[in-house]
């Protein structure tokens, strides 16, 4: 079952409190500090992230079984560490990117 975690919004404007994720070549804000759970993403030139993620807002869901969610899905970004005790992946559904987040139990 999917549970909404946050919304990712690409921007070209620097945002207060953003931090740089070197491996992704993106500046990020902390969605936990947003009353509306918005994460702003400002991509550096040359980021390897797919254009859909760089240009279109995404929805992030917490999932219990990431592998099951990826079966038969159009995978944009394969599973990778997303933080402490967190694995993330991106898929495309209905023309937008979805971030799937599985927390280790």
C-alpha cells in the first residue's frame, strides 16, 4: 500500500535552507520542514537524473515492498540509498515521476 510522503517540485530558483546532494547534482530542501511536505529540487547542469524528474513535479510514496512495486513498472531510477535506513527508486506512471520510498524496519 502506498502512503503519500511528500511532493517534489523542480525549481531554477535557489531556496532557503537547501542543501547539495553531490551524487545527484541537485540542491534539495527538507520536506519535513515544509507545512505542505514540499521538497524543492534545483538541478545542476549535467545531473544524471532523468529529465522527467528534473522538469515535472513528482509525488513520493512510502511503500512496504519496493521490489514488488517495481515489478512491471517503467523504472526511471533503480533502487539506491536515499538516507539512513531508506531505499528509494523512481518510476513513471500517468506521465509523471513517482518516488517510492522503503524504510528499513
